[in-house]
């Protein structure tokens, strides 16, 4: 995974300004579903001792639909928050306008990070992509 290439792709989709504050130039990448959440799901999937084991759907943290281009200040301010906690409805609507143009899952179509993760997994499975 090349972060420079991913950031270039995100800048084409969302523009050069930060998707959260819309003031500063975007120079960082912020996942919508954070890496630590996906890492925990992967660890649960590896457990062999669970009586009723179920496989939880997981995808790559660096899946392009899971990423936003943000400035360093917004990344530092919101790194420990869900995108739904740190952004207002107006910001989510502005982001969704750009996501709609490229056919990505809209942030406002779901109400929390878990539902977004599940919707993204369903979409990737329908498209036949590996995650």
C-alpha cells in the first residue's frame, strides 16, 4: 500500500481541501472505520476456542471507500472519534455529495460506524472484490 498514491486518489475524489474542516489543505488520510476496530475483529476471527464461532466480516483498512483526505489538525483532533461523532450533519452531507459522484456508500445512509462497516462489506461482496 502506497500512502502517496492513496492520498492522490483521495484528492481527486474529495478535492484538495480537508473533508472535515474544508479550510486547510488535505495532507493526511483518515479511515472511516479505524484500524484498531478492524484489528480487533481479525483477532476475534482467529480464536479457535469459541464454542459458537462466527466469522466477522473484515476488509482492508486501506480500502479506498474507507478513507477520507483530511488535514493534519483535523486528523489529530478526531483520531480517537468515530466520523459520526466528530462531524456534523452538514459536514457529512458535503462529504456524501462527493462520495455519490463516484458511487461510494453514503455516510448518511447509515447511522454509525458498525453499520457503515457492514454496508461496505456487503457492497464489496456484491462487486466480487477481495478484502
